[in-house]
């Protein structure tokens, strides 16, 4: 049986799933359902983004994005407006309620970052961040090819 060359993807996945799971529990009090906080934060950070660009930014399919956004609209976290240049498209904007929630989500994410980097010196933090960014960039072309992204 072939052996795995590295545990890195399993480790990155374990960190990601742990944070996602804890976040889902913590953000229930904000009436955010499972995984919605990632959509909420990106809409707050990219007000006016469309569904396709949001899907690409988060590396998820359009169906997942559409469902999450619809729930955020129903919860009064997001409003959508027709795109002025393309009447078929919608632009997504955070509501005031979303912006208040965003502050809490970012504070929580910063706590996770601090916990993940506990015991790391500033140079180690920079190296980890740089190496993960390079890994993300290295896989990006394959992701785009598989998803047929422009």
C-alpha cells in the first residue's frame, strides 16, 4: 500500500475543522447557522460582491453560496441589489446587523489566531503565514482548472 508523502494536508484540515466546529457552536448565539460566518465576513469585507465572485473567494460551489446567502438574507444580515450594469446579477451588501456581528466574528477569529500561534515567536508566525500562502497559491491553478474558473 502506498504511503502518504506528508501529513500536512491532514494537519491543515484538522486545524480548519476544529476552528469551524468551535465557531459553529459560538456563533449560534448570533443566529448564524453552520458555516455561515465565512460568508458573512467576506460580504462585510467586500460589500457589493456578486455570488460568483463570493463563491470563488471562498472556494465553494455556487449552490452552497446561494443557500448560505439566502439564509443570511432571511436573518437580516445581507441585502441584495440588482447589478446596475448586468440586470441578471445581484450585488450583496451587509446590513447594520451584519456589521455588528462582523465585529464579534473577527474578535473570535483573532482569538483563534492567537491560540494557534501560542508559543510562536514573530518570525515563526511570519514563516508559517508565508508558507501557507505559497501552498494556497500553488494549488490555485489546479482548483481553477477543475472548477473551470476564468
